[in-house]
C-alpha cells in the first residue's frame, strides 16, 4: 500500500514538473522586459500638472466642475470651473463663471476669442501678467495666461478665464491663486483637488 501512495506522489510530481517546465520554456521564449516596464498589465502611473487653485471665489460662486485633461498617456492637466450657485443666479442676472486651467497650450486657450486685447498688467503668484479682455457672445471675458517657471511644458501654462466678473472681482480671484503641487506626482482623483494648496 505504501508503494501505491509513493507511485501516485511521483506521478503528481512528474505532472507538476512538466507543466512548470513548459511554462518556464514559454517565458524564456518571450522578449525580455524593458527597463522600467511593469510585470503587471496595469498602465503606467499618471502625473498631474501642478494645479492653480483659486482660494477665494467671489460670494455666491463655487466649484461646479473639475476635469482631468490628457496631454499624453501619462501626463494630465486640470480644468476647474467655478460658477454661480443656484441661489446667486437669478433669472435676470448674467451668469458668472471662472475657468482655471492648469496645463495646456496658449493658442488653444485663446482661439475662441476674436477680440481679446490687452488692458493692463496684473500680478499672478508674484509674476506680472498681461490682463486681456474681450467678449464671447454677449458675455464680457477677462483672461490672464502665464507660464510657471521651472515647470516643463505643457504643465507650465496656467490661465484664468472669467465671464461677467467685475474688474475688482477678477483681480481678487487672481490674487488668491495658489499652486497645489500635491497632485503633480500622484494619480489621485480630481476630487482631491479641493485639498491642500501652497
């Protein structure tokens, strides 16, 4: 009886070894992994541009939309829209919006506006920037676009585009801009953008 158990054990071992050898032979025939290539089938980690964050929105306005914008398979920008709340937007009021762009290309940011013209200079994060104004349909548009020093394109480009804000409101929004670098090295969700700002 011991001999029967021993033969069964050897038979199982032979099957395991032959299957294992077959898998090893198959792996040997495959191309070697490149440096940095992941063994898993998961995609590479994504990096998010440093985010420009409005820390003080005008009264009656709040973040209404946040969107990650892909520039490549691993690089993401962020667009945040701040809009009138339902209470602030009366039926006769002109709707106010602020779009904060983190990462992008200057020509794409300005192509929708035919009549942008410089009207002064404003400071953004200690950097002098040209204030542009124009119109889109019946809305008054104010725009500032700047490049963040020491950051590689397209993540160096930031912009604030606002409709129907007074000069005083727009300047206060731009003065409140801070940069959130916490998102730049993670693949965290867009909702975490409300977190820490520097």
